[in-house]
């Protein structure tokens, strides 16, 4: 009889205490998907045999739990030749790095400059695939070769912008002076 009374009292106390708890706000239990780390004035170098091959600078870097990175205030990437000579620069208003694909994405006023060949590219979006060592876009591009420029709706090049394919080219090459640029 004591066991039954004890069980009855135990369940009554349990019922009273559990009914008095407050409702939990569901938003407080939501998984945080924002940045895990924020870094200012980022300057990353990749070298081989003590010679810099790749340099990345950005005013702000946001790192996420899945390994992705965002550069909301812009990004600049520099690539160097085997001798250490600066060959190509890529700048964009915003940048992203997708870790799983090892892929960089530049957005907003993206500019690529091959200093050795004096080639320039402008687009609103550009991808840089470090594994395949190529840059590409399916967006409108403007390519300048010395005093001539071309337009297209897609573009693919090696990572240094030394050789490239302009897809859906418009009007062929036009001298810069024809357009006042």
C-alpha cells in the first residue's frame, strides 16, 4: 500500500511541476546558420618553393560552419608566374568561396587583368575553379585586348587569363576609339 501511495504522490508532483513550465520559443531552438568567425583585413598567401603563387586580400571575411567563406566587402586575388612575377589579378565587389567545390565566385563589377598580355575582362559574375585551373562565366562579358575589345554572353579561360574562349561573341573586335572607351 505504501508503494502505491508513493507512486501516486510521485506522479502528482511530476504532473504539477511539468504543467507549470513555460512554453519554449521555437525560434530559440533554431539552428544558427550565420558566420562562425569574422576576420578583418585578410591577407592569405600560397607559395611553392618559397615563391608566392597565389595571394588573396579582403577587408572582411566571414567563415561558416560548412567551410564556406564570404567576402562581403570585396576580394582581390593575385596569381604569380613560376619566377614570382605577378601575372593576373581578379577583383570583385563581393566574393564567395564554396569549400566542397573548391570554387571562388566574384560578384559585382568583376575585373580580371592579365598584366603580361595586357588583357582585361569585365563582368558582373565570374567563377574561379582552382582544381580545374580555369575562370568562367555565363554572364555578359567585355574583353579588352590592347586597343581592341569584344563582347560576349559567356566566357572561359585558363586561370591566368592567358588563353580564353568568348562564347556568343557580339560584333567581333571593335577598336576602343570607336566607342569612346
